C-alpha cells in the first residue's frame, strides 16, 4: 500500500484537491438567484362549468423554477444555460420553504377567485362574490413584524375598509402625501412610526401595529410598511350562472390569473377565438380584469417559445423585459403587450386586422 501511495502520490493529491474543491463549490452559497423555464400548463384542468365543454379552449399559463442564493456550482452551471436568468439576490426576500408555500398558496387562491369574477364580468354574466377585505400575501423586511401571511385587513387607522375605500385611501386621509422632485406623489409614511390595522386571523378579529422602515436597494430608498396585499373575495358557485367547480392546480402564485380569466371568458361565452392557435400568457388579474406585473418574465418567454406557442400575452409593464428575451430567438411566436383581459379579447377578435406587437 505504501509503495502504491508513493507511486501515485501526486495523482492522489490532485484528485483529493479536485474532490474537496467540488464539494466546496457545491455547498458555498452565492448572492445570486436563478430562474429557469418550467412548464406550460393547460388551464382546462383548473375549472369546470355546468353544461360547457372546455376542451377546445386553447389557453395555457406558464411557470418557472426559482432558486435563491444558489451555490457556486449552480451559478457556474447557469452561466452555461442559455435559458437561465441570473439576478442578484434581494436581501428582503424570505426564501424559506414554509413561507414560499404559504405565500404562493394565498396568491394562487386569490388569482383563482379574481379570474372568475373578471371572466364573468367581461361576459356580462352573474357571479356570486363577496368582498372580505385585503389579504396579506407577502411580507418583506429583516425585522419581525406583527402582521402575518393570510391576515385579512378590515380596518386601517380605525377606518373600515371597503372595495372602493382601500388601505391607501385610509392612509392618505390620515397622514397625507408628499411630492418628489419628478412630480410623483407618495403616502407620507415615516420610518419608525407605528400604523394601526384590524385584521381577521383564523376567524378572530385582532388589532395590531406595524412599524414602517426604509426599504433600501442599490438604486433607491423608500419608506414602507413591509407587506403586500390583494383584495380578497369569496366566490360561490350557487347563485352564479353558469355554476362552476374549481380544481386545485399544482402551481403556486398569481401569475396565471390573466390567462385563467381569458380561459373563463372564452369558455362561458362558447367563443372560438382561439381557433387552432396555441395561446400562452402570463400576468396577474384583478376583479376588474386589469393585468398586473409578474416576476420571471424572461424565463416565461423562453418556456413559451420552447413550447411552440403561437401567441404570448404579457402585461405592458413587463413588455420591455419580455421583448429583450424574445429577440434572442428566431421564432414565429407573437409577443403581445396587454393591460387587461379586454385587451386579450379584443386582440383575438382582430387577429387578421390588428398589427402584431
């Protein structure tokens, strides 16, 4: 054995160094996040409507895989992957599995309800929906806070909130606004100051205080309360026409909302607007059908191209970022910027006369 060791000593040392280096770069984290294309999924499996065959409604959503603070090895692998999007990690993002599951589940639930309301409204059909308040779907910051994921905010500074009287309305009425050099106006939130909310948590009404702080990035600093929220509704099949069933999808987050609402509209109006087209898209949607920004849009464009989509709908607020990725491909897929569900409907109605974006 000693003879063998002496004979291959240099080789053993080199292999040991290589092995140790490989293990090290596999576990040492970087300050980078990676997003890669995941799947394009038919929305037909998400909703059923009484007496309606939805199998011919060709609308799909797209998802991505996100990895936070990846290892050195994963970072190097991503540099070689033409579909991987590499970004610096935001220290305010909570990356725990429990948090991401809870947040993603809340956002998906909201998007399923919003899509139904938006789709039925666009079709001028009745839907039984009840406003609950404003549900907290994400919390960002470094210090602990009294507010929790899933809290439904019903009062702000003692003022009862409604669909038309929002948290922002209550804060503006109580604290006013200020104007920046570029003419923009912001709510006068002061770091260190406490702001009062009444929330529903597990069926119990609680009064809590949230303290503002400065959210600091490489390019700007802004006062914030450190949480994001959506309007929350409960939708009921009974009292809606047509009645519906929601099936729990295998995805998380809100970004399928816009395509869900388009699918619903096409299904309940028996529309053939999709014809033989493969329609894919992304974007959140509110109950009024307004499209909202999403993350991971570059990887989503790649996923749609790889799936041979004919049309990809993207919120106007994400269009420039999507276009940057789109121009990397030699594809016949049409990239279409929209600001609402109605924009999608109008676009499909005028396929032969409207210039492609």
